C-alpha cells in the first residue's frame, strides 16, 4: 500500500522480518497498534540464508516467541525447523508483513517518519529497526569482491567441488 492509498500514518513500522521483527509485530498487535513489518527478502531472510544444514547454538526454548512452544527433533533446532517455526508464528498471529520490499530511505518529517521502499512510501509515528547483523558481510575492500562469482555467505559445499576457492576468515584477537 503506497502513501497515496493510505492517508493515515501507521502507529509503528518495523523494519526487518526476522524473529525480533516478528516479536515486535506480535506485541504491536496485542497493543492494538496499526503496524507494518517491512522485510527485504523472505520471511526470516537471514535465517533463510544460513548454511542449509546448520544447527543453532541455542536451544529451541531460547528461540521461542510469545509463549508458543518451539518443537525440535534434537536438543538444538536446525535451520529448517526454525524457518518452519517462524512461518507458523507469522500465520498464527496473522502478522502484517510486506515481504520482498526493501527500505531505501527513512526520514523524519515533522512528527512522522517517512519510509520509502522499493514498492511505495509509508508514514509512521514510530519506527523499530530490527535488521539484525547476519545480512551485513564484512567486505575486504579488495578488487573483484563485487563480482557475481564472489559469495559472502556459505550455504553448502556442492557448487565448489573441483574448483579452486579462497576462504577468508577475519583473524581473531588473542
């Protein structure tokens, strides 16, 4: 919905549709606020981009939202279990989420915020930034890192069989 289609501002716009964004959306809905969650990719896009067979370090209980049990086969949930759990949360609470809508600019205009996205412009009284950190790779600032063949995330090994690869990890502080 663009600003032309909506004349009154939202009470709250949440930027980021991961677990924290969903938790904020649940609380906004419980409080009766007129809210919208904007996510640049798929629901829980950062988790979607985790390595395919990843297992979380946390237990399922520590990843739960709104008192809804997070059932896991093992002691710690997998990426797939997390994606399914957060999808069910989204559906259960019927959260207002615009997927695949990137926020381009965020400006304060008087008492309101103007949020311009790839699909429209929205006004809101308050903003929550729930963008996480996984989607922000640490670039090396070396020639060629912007090429399409260069990946900043590891998903699985299969595309690299028989290929020459360079893996860079930031040195740890001693």
